[in-house]
């Protein structure tokens, strides 16, 4: 049994294609939210998720695009978020926006004899609350997952890959596929295969996505910031 899990593709279709090139077709694909926002190709990313993800949940940028509200990103990224939200809303059809808004905030999936819980941010606040796994006390994480009947908890939102075990439950944040923020410009994702878990990195050519960002109808300062984040994996 092989499960591919990733989060935060953020309109970076080149990263999605790089993932598809290195991973053979899994038994299941779990997507943990934020199809859109920041990146240049929201529609191809959305189409890929619709066609390939067996289970997907809504992220805060998906919510923002669908309902034309603010995302729950860091305050210093709000300008980028608003500008690229407006761009995504222009690029997406009404049916695409409906799809983003219809994605569940959380989902529990039984697969291969295990129960997997999926959400974008934290179980207590599915869209807004970051839950860095290494920065929280075990008691705090235990309180977050106490009401869940899950063997494995998948989270996104922080863009930083982490794994931690709390009691008998494994918590996994696969990091970000489309906009890494862990100090290395390699997208990350998780593979659960026959009971073994790995966070894997992809090294891909950044020049196509940087070029596509340069062509966006955005303020030049916004474009330069988005390119810098892709290149440095720092915000």
C-alpha cells in the first residue's frame, strides 16, 4: 500500500509535474489544501488535483479564492496573498471556484487497516492555526488530536516538513510542494508505504516557474518577492 501525501501546491504546476515524474502511481493521493495562491498556474494545479487526488481538503488560500475573503497567511505575506488571489479568481471558472469552496475542511479516511485524518492547518482550527510539530509540547499536540480517532494525522499550512509521534498517533506535515519555506528550495512531500513513512525532496529546474512568475500582471515588487521565496525557501 502506497499513499502519496502533499500540501500547499500554490499554483506551482512545475512542482506538480516534477512530483509526477519521480513517483509512480500510488494507491491513494492525499492533498492537504492550498491548491491556489502565490503561484502562476492555479487552473492546471486545480485540474490535476481534481483528476488525481483520491482525497483532498480545503486550505485557507482555497477558501480565500472561492469566497473572496482574506487568507490566513503571515501578515507580511498578505499583500502577495491578496494580489495573487485576485489573479486566481480571474483565471478560474465559476465551476473551479465552486470546487474550491466545496472541498471539506477535514476528512477521516480508512485505508489499509488504518485511519488517516486530513486537514490543512490544525484540527481545532482547520484553516487558520499553524501547528508546528517540533515547537509544541507533547501535551499541547495531544490535546489537539484527543477527539480524533486516527492512527495518522496529516497536516499542512506551515510549509515546513515535520514528523512527530504523540502516544500511538503519528503526526505528519509533508511541507510544501509549491512554495517550500524550510530554507532549501526543494519541494517536499510524504510517502506512506507498507507502514513506513518518509518525507522526500524533489530537485527540479526552477527557471520555468520563475519565468512564469515574471509574466504575471502583478506589481514588480510582488513578482520579485515571489521569485525570491521560490529560490530561497525563506519568507
